[in-house]
């Protein structure tokens, strides 16, 4: 690690010197350079320079303390995640992010160091509900932040009814925060 890792936990902290791991239980928090991670269970692997985080199941059977990952001004919550500090790559499960004017739900997401996001079993919608009323179901796709979203085969789903007849072989969605009107000239790229 190039910088100091600052960590804390409300319940307990366990250290495994032989396995070179650190375990944080109960509202754990990890700060490293511009990255901050909080979750009810966090595992830091010093040998691999990785961190794993997930929520825990409470007595009512509900998941609490899901991971919240913040890097710079970007923040998201997921079911669980694994992040490598050295390569800056991460794998995130069940995430909802705001992309431009829409929302992107993903079952499994891989985030690369340059910011590109590869997703599998996704949904793209403008509905802001946790379980959207309508969406485009995406088998796989790539998100280039502040630029575009490119998908493979996609089809429309309305009220949990898949409309495979209203499908597209691939999708290309602009992903910018800028607004435009009038005649838009196509550009290469």
C-alpha cells in the first residue's frame, strides 16, 4: 500500500497475522487515499491488497449494513463488493447507479481502473423505484461514464412482463449530462 489505511469498527476488529488479513465487524469503516468504504462486515487482505465488504443478516432476516463505497464524488451502495487497491478494479453485486437521466441496475458489475464498467444481467430505466415498473432488460453491457452505454441483446419489460417481441439486437444510449436540441450531427467514435 502506498498510503496509510485508516479503519474502525463498532463491534470488533480481528487480526490474522498468518493470513495477513484484518476483519471488521459492526459498522466497519475503511479510508484509503480518496476511497472510503463502510459496511457491517469488511475483510482487508494485505497480501492481495484487496478489500471485501458485505451486509449482514439481522434477527428479522433482513440484510443490514450493506456496503457504501465512495471514491471522490462518486458513491454507490451494493449487496457486496470486492476491490483491489493496486489495480483499482472491483467486482460489485446488485448495484443501482444513476447514469445521465436514467438508472442502471446490475446483477454483477466489474469496474475497471479507467472507469469503464462491464455489467451482466442489467436493467436500464428512467423509473427511480428500487424495483422499476418498466425497463430494458440487458444481458450484458459496457458503460463509459459521461459518454455512452453500449449493450448486447435487450428487450422491454413492463410490470414484470417480458416483451421479447419488443427487443433490439444491441443498444447505444448517450450518457451525458449535457442537453442538446435541434439537428444533431452524427460523429465517429
